């Protein structure tokens, strides 16, 4: 009999799930015949039979997860005789790995100590070898990490349980080892000791687990011994918990005689002492404590007031506090500033947005003052944000903008707003769609339900275009160019037969908006027309739509569609792909954007490009390449 | 005195309290025969029997509900949830019943129960094994949320949690389960709850952290000391109700505060502390209150978790930022 083990299904995945068996036990099977559908995280894969013969045993049912490398199916090869007892044995063995591991563990007597995979503290049945950190023949020290094992929950480094020489590794990276089965053999120089399956020997298992008991997860393990108790700045030896308890019970530790080693004050010492012998810091009123705190030697002061005092060059400790909790308020700061002004100067305003201080008191560099004067702005209107509370040119700009806004507001308030008239008559009643609108409605719904729409957005820098370039002409040129660089998008796809036709010609559909509805005339063989002819053909079709002379044949057979909605409005869009076509290109409204060119910022015109494609028929890579080719073509300045 | 890791200190406290008080029972998934996912209850079933160390089915709602029932009858259940990420099925019991029982019965019933959970990231585990959702519990009146930051505190605070007459959520920062050892005497002395622990005295900036973050924060304080910045480091320890007085007192002294938390940034305990400081400490603040936290995303997998968790550098950088204000 022959076992077939689940191969790596090309995903590097550790396991796969049985979706359904395509054969049954006892079936005859031909080499290459599909025997099972397996599901990985990414795909359902049919596995063909590697042999011709008879199916003896299926190792698992639908829904069961099979580890890569585990036995999936047992065959009797063609012509192979199987005894009833052999067959019975196979059918009764639920897990061949057990047997293999067991035989590995017991049949080799000269390996020295066989170390069994301990329960890695997770109560899990097995673990996977991630990588060996030692090789056969290596000398290992007790405690040295030998192997990284992955459980479902963590990666665990397993240290060597004894010092010796690695004589055998019972598996390679990716192999799953069951708890209690041999992992590694180490020759210790002592008499070899055969170990048997410890599942039946709880004592043995306990021992094995103890040897590796300090490893769960990739947990940092240290031998450093730290002390909980230290001698504090007060010279008292004790721990933080004792200090906390003393604080809580308002006990001065200095009054206690420590009964611990070296006179250490213990928790028991603090518990034995009566509560609240002396007042501690927590009884001192908060304001008093604050006064002694870092925030300043004077009265407490909030951040905003402190910042204001700093910008006015006033030491907060010089300010008389009138605020809550004895604090210095912003008003206090301003009062102090005002009282320091020489007589006759304008008083300091409160920090409203108009002015902060008299023009004379305002800090500003001469060039900033000149700048404000040139703009006709009273520098007192600017709010200082510069160093030491000085006014910067930026502040002047902000103040000027605010002044202009105020003017504009007046103007708007004074002007007469006029609402637009309704552009055309509407009936206000439900009306059945007819003609192109009806066709559009049905076709869109059908396409939308069928196509797997996916969209990509990008933009082309068209700053280099010559004055008066034909925008639509350039767009059509770019579509044709992109169809050469990545033909897969210029295609038809039949969702029923799963047939894809990549076209040699580009028949370019161009969405045209008209009062009657949406029309998509097709420029046949657009790729073989000269630019002027292309433009002429588009104009002819547009005229035909306008005068109603367009023929149905002129609106079918397109291989790619272009929608230039940006002529009206919109930047990016996800228009519907109309089968059998595979993609539609949307061009948004042009816009200007600041672009970093070397070390300079320049204003460049950009064209937004949207590509929506049917992901049933084209890959993201194909779509992105197509879009990239369009962007390159559009960005050319010739 | 034995030198113990944080996880061994947890075991020692459980052992001590089970020996001292017959009402203490342990329950949870794999806590008995297996000894617990992280070995917290190793050997306790052998010692106290399967009537006092119960292996439960894989059903967190049941573990919490059973604990509530036991506690109403005067027992002192100590439940283990394997990872904090698995507590969600039990939230209806914990938030909806355990937290409210005293209030609902007007004090007639109270629940001396503890729910222990390994929490936090940094052990290369999947995301729902790595997150820090202490704010969910801290935001629920009626629950005490306690997070030890070293082995001594694990021992002392767990004893206090078990002895507390009301429900305590005891969050064990699993990343530091084995990172350092403390000499711990098994004297049964409980640490005080509802109080911060000041682990380092300083004058320039106050750090507030808890759990595993205390490790990085103390290292950051050492790094800053070499730059001449004197940092005070406060271990919040009881995350709810937290001891704001100690923090305020410290910030009044230093004028600056940086809060370090592993949890997501928005709506967390760090934000709450910052809000308290804004309300009560404004006049003492020299700089804005800084926060160094995880990000408002699902905890990432192993490769990125080092970037997610506040690092010594990120903590020190935030302190340098607030030190720029004077």
C-alpha cells in the first residue's frame, strides 16, 4: 500500500481543508484523475491522483483540515495484493504520524537521550518546527536554544534539556511534532536511555514538560535578581509598597524602628503602627504645595497666562494673583503690563484679536513695520506670534487678509443675490423612459450586476503641452498607445463561456452627452487613423447624434470606451463597464497643482484619469500597466 | 529566601492563600492536571486536590458565572482566563453581574472573587493573545483592576486581591513573567491596594506606568539620568480605582508628566490620568501631559509588535519633548 501525503499546494501554507472527495474508498482510480478538492486560504485546488490503483482509505472528511505533509489518502497500487489484516490495520489507524514518530523514537537505540516534545504550556496537541538552531553533530549546552517551535498561539524557543551532542533531529522545518513525541536526541556520554511513548506515562510527560517549563511564547527570560527594597533619600531602607502604605495611613516612616533585615521597615511594621501619627504632605493644602512646586516660586500660573507673561517679558513671580486657587490670571498679567507702561502710552488691550498693545509697545522689526505701512495696515491690528511676542510679516499678512475679508463681507451683504432660473421645463410627473434612456437603464443594470468593477485613479502632469493642444485628441492618442503597451485591456470577455478576445484593432467608443440621453458612438479602427482624421470622425459622429442621423451600427462594436465627463465637472469616477468590453476610461476636469520641481515649487496643470475594468477579465497588473502607459503618453510634451 | 520570577510569585501567593484559607478555590481551563497555560497553578491540584483546583470546560462565561455563584456563598474563587483575549464571552458575567452584585443587593451580597488573566503583548503571539484591554474593566464601577509590575508585587497584590471582599481583575503582564527575579519571603504579607508605588524619585518629570511597561519606563529613566534629567517613576499598580493623589503630588513637584501604556491610545487609562491632571494640576504643569501608548489599531503580529509597544527610546523621546518646556 502507498500513502499519498498532502503536498504544499504552492502557497507555502501549512495546511488545507478538504472541500469534497471526488472518489470513495474502494474506488478504482487512474493516474491524473481528480480525487479531492482542497481549499487553501486562497484557492480551491483539485488534486489529481499520482497513481493508478484502488483507494483504500481516505484520511479525513469534508471540512477537516489536513496538515501539509500529513497522509491524505492510502492507495493499493495496481497489481498490489493486500491482505485483510493489512487493510484492517490501515483503516484503524487514524493518524499515521503517530506510528512514524513512535518508530522513530523507539527503533534507534544508540542515540543517547531522546528528548520528547514537551507540552509547551499551551495544552496544545502538537507544534510545528520553525527552524532548527542546532544541527546533528553539534555540541549543545543545557539551556541553549535548540529549536524554534510554532504552536497555534506562539513561537517558542525550546532550550536543550541537557549538555551533550545532538545525535538526531526528528523532523525538519515545517514538520509538525506531536506533544510527547521525539523531537531531538542528544548523546550525553552517559548510558543511552530508551524512552517510550510517554502518553501512557504521565510521570514521564511531567518530567519532559518541566525541562522546558520556562518557555511559552518567545518570552524574555532573565536571571537578574532585583531588590524590591532600597534605601531612599531619607536614609530609610524599605520598599515602595511600604512607603505607599505608610503614606496612605499617614505614618512617618522615620518614627518606626524597622524589624526587617538590616533594620528594613516592613509592611508589618507599618500595619502595627497607629494611624496618622503626623501630618504628611497630603494634608498640606494644595495651593501651598503648588507654591513650593516646580511651576515657580511665586503664585501658581496657568499655561496661557504664563505664556502671555513670557511674551510681554514679565516675570510671573512679580505679578499679584487674583485668579482662582490663588493663581495668576491673564488679566493679572495684562494689569501688570499696563501699570508698567510709561504715562501717556495707550493701555494694553485685553487679548482680543484687534490689537495687543500700543503701537509704541509693539515689538516688530523695522522691515516688518515698513511692510505693514506699505500695505496700509495699522500694525496694532496684527497679532504677535514671533519670538518674544514680536509681530512678524506673516502676522501682518494674516491681519491684512482679515481686513480684506471684512470688506468682502460688506460687499456680499450689499450685493443682490439672484437665484438661477430653472434650465428647462419639467412636468413633475412620473414618465416612462423611452429610447436611449430606456436602453441605458437596462444595459447599466445588467452590466452592473455582471461585471466585477475595479477602478484605478491617477493623474497626468500636462504642464508641457503646447498652447491650444486638442485635449480630446491627446486623450484618444493615449488610449491607443496604452492598447499597444498593454493589449489585455482592449478586449472582449464573455462571462458565460469564459472566453476572452484581445483585439488587434482599437474600436474606440466615446460617451457623448445629449438631451436625448447617453450615446456611445464608436470610432472604428481608431488605431489606424491619423490624428486629424480621428478628430474629424469624432466630430462627424457627434453631428450625427445631434441631427438624429446616427446609425445603430455606428454605436456598436467598440472595444474600449472613453468618457470625458470632466468637460462638465468631476475629477475621478467609476463608470460602468459595458460587456463584452473590459474597461472604460474616465477623464476628469483639469486642475492646477503645486509640484516640487527640484527645489522649486511650480504650478502645473494636471489631468485626472480613471480606469475602471472588469476584474473577471483582466488582472490588476494589466490594468495598472495600461493606466501607466496612458499617463506616460499624456505627460509627453510633444 | 527563594528568588522567584513573577509567574512563580503568582504560584507562591496562590499556594499560600490556599493553605491559609480553605474557602479559596482555583478554577479555569487546564489549571489542574496541566498546571495552567503558563504554569501558574503548577502542582496545586496535586497538593490541594481536584475539589479545590478545578479543570473547567473551555467556556469562559461559565468560569466567570461559576465564580460568582461560589462567591455569593462565601467561597473565594480565583478564576484563570487563559489569555485576556479570551475573556470576552465572560464579560456579560463580569461586567453585567459580578461588578454590580453588591450594589444590586444593597450590600447583602458581595463577591470575594479574583479573575486572573495573562495580558499584554511582546511574546510573538497572535493579536488576540497580545492586547491590553484593561480600560474595559477600569471603566466598569464595582471592579478593582490590579496589575503587578514585578515578582514582589505579584505576590503581595495577589494576596490582597484574594482577601479583598469584592471582585478583582488581576492582570498579569505575561511578557515579564520571567524577565527578572525577586527574593520573596513567603510571609503572607499583602501589599496595599488602591495605591501607587513610587519606584524612583525625581524632580524634572513624572512617569506613570503599570505592568510590563514599568520595565521599559525604569530603563528610560536611567537613560535620562545620564542626560541630566531626573525622572520620578510611579507604578500605578491598581489601575482602577487608581491613586490619583500620589500622581498629582508628584506632578506638582516636577511640573511634567509622561504616561506610558501598552494599550491603544484612545479611550484608555492613560487618557483618563491625563484628563485628571488637566483638571486638577493645570496650575502646576509646565508642559503638556505626554502619552506614550500603542496605536489605535489591532495589535500587530510578531514582526511589528516591537514597533507597537512603547519602547525605551519612545518613552525617553516623549520625556525630552516635555523637557523642552521650561
